[in-house]
C-alpha cells in the first residue's frame, strides 16, 4: 500500500512537472521564434554583390536583418515590414563587410615607437586599440584577425566589442606571437635589464618550451596561433629575415596548436623559414617575401593561404626613404623586403596560390586598410579577385564560413556600401559610405 501510494505520487509529480514544462514551452516557444524571425532592419540596395565567388550582381534588392543581427532573407524589390527600420542604399553598391586577416589594433608604428614600449601600459594599448578598432570598422572592415599583441589588451578589446561596449570589427586574436628567444617578436634593441622586463611571455627555445608556449597562448584565449618562423623588418636587430625557429620547434608548435583545434599562421620572409613552416604543417604564411616554386607547391596543398600584406611593404619602404621613424637596422631591411614583396605576389598569382586579404595595419596607419586592394590590382589581380580575397577567401582562411564573407540568410549582417562599382574600380573601397556590423548600423548617410 505504501509503495503503491509512493508510486502514484511520483507519477503525479512527474506529470505535473512535465505539464508545466510543456506549458512554458507553448507559452515561450512562439514568442521566442517570433522574436528571432522578426525583421528589425531592411537595407534597400540598388546594386548588391549577391555572390562574391562569381561576381554576380543583383539589382534592386532588400536585405532583411533580424533582431539577433543575422540576415533573415534577401528579396527582390524594395520590401517593407511594419516596425522595421529602413536604410536607404538605393543609389549605392552593397557588398559584404570586408575581412582583414592581419592587423595589430593595439599599436601603430610611429617616431615614438621605442619610447612607447617602456612608457605605455597594456591599459593604454587597449584604449588606443578601441580608437583603432573604430577607424577600422568605419573603413568597411567588419572582421579582423589581430596577430600579435599583448594578451590582456587585445583580449579585453575583443570582449568589449563582442559585448557591444565599443564599436569595432569582430576580432579573432592570437595574442602574443610564439617566437624564439631574441627573435622577431621578442624584445630587442634595449639594454639587457630592460630586455628582461620586456621579454615576450611567448618566447621560447627548444621544442618542449615552444609546445608549452603554444598551449599557454591557447589557455590565455588565443583564437589562432601566430608564430615568427623568420626574422622581420621591424624587429630592432640586425638579424636578417631568415629562419629563426628550428624545424623541431616548428613541428612542436603546429602539433600542439592543431591538437587543441587552432590554426597556425607563420610570419615568414626568408624562403628557408617559409618552407620549413609549411613542411611543419602551418596553415598560412604571412608576408612570404622570398617564396619560391617549392613554397607555391606547398601552399597549394590542403586548405592553405598566403597573406601577402603588400600594404606593410609599401609603407615601410616609404618610411625608410623619409627617415626619422625606422632605426638603421629596420630601414636596411625595409629597403630590400618591400620591393621583393611586390615581385613575389606577381609570381604567386601566376602560380595560382590562394590569397587571403591582409594588410599588417598597425605598421601602416589604421583606417587605410583598403589601400591593399589597389596594391593587389597593381600586382595583376582584378578588383573582383581582390574583393574575393577579403570576403570568401578570408572567411575560409579564418574558419568563418557560414558567419562572414557573404550576404546570405543565416550569416551575420556585416554589410557595407560604396559609391561606384568596386568590382571594376578598387579605389571606391577607399571611401566606404555605410557600415553595418552584426546587425548594427555604425555609419549611414
């Protein structure tokens, strides 16, 4: 009798709880679905880059954006919905928000660079990063990969933008680059006691130490791993631009990163360091200045990209000639690396290497990112091919397929508009007139 009464009680209790859950679902379900599907904003587009992969342009279109910041649908004609905000871009060319795969938001090269390394805090870097993030967004770049910054400054900025506390592009961040002790991304050019203070937390020597540094960057919050396989132009040391990380160190870094689901991109100028990084399994090469035919063969294997950053080469070449900003060691490297980078991109185009758009902005001034489009055209690419690099290619490179790089249902509402036709004139991308990032309009005329 007791057992039967207990069983009946438990059954009744289960039915009551289940009924309550069903009632709540019936009550909340439709309202939640309605909220998600409700059209919050409609963009009227006179011309729309409907498919960046092919260059197909559609005329007189409406982009319907939901309250969650994602694209609901694209309709022919100029649609309206009760309660929705209409943004008029009927006289403009509308295309996906641009993606820059190589920036440094929390810094900018200038004549005070060496003094600022010992006078500014990471809090200063984060606040300057917020200013630079806004400039980048207003230039039409709604997603960036920040590949080399103090962990706490860039990760704090990434969080603030994701929480809509400050305006800026979606950020994928590597934090500090994994670099050899005394290498390109480590402290150089200071007195030994200052070097000890400024030493990079991700500097390492030996395979085990570099594996540990990689894991610690992921632990700190890195979305991807940036390494310096070779020397670099802006490291203040006359150490050249050849290979710096050893083959065993490169293999350990890649193995550790891939095991934890992170892609690895390698800063690399010298061909020895480029090819060693590719043989070790890196997913992309930044710069690639002295790439050879073997480089291009290795880049065509798997889902790999070249990020040439022509903007950086163009800018440091000018600075080397002007004087006053670069140290003698930096200027000497800039004079040779800048022109060689242009020649490499021409050869990469002929070899059919896939390129993801990246500028190394922070070397050049923030907000000038779109100048890279013109440099790519000067190297032989069409404006449409350059746009593909900054949309579908970059999204694939950064593993953002389904989120960014297209204007399509389900994608984030990252949308820009320009006057003229950017598929035939790359210069129009230097003057972005409208920006929407994740469904929020940040600039409209």
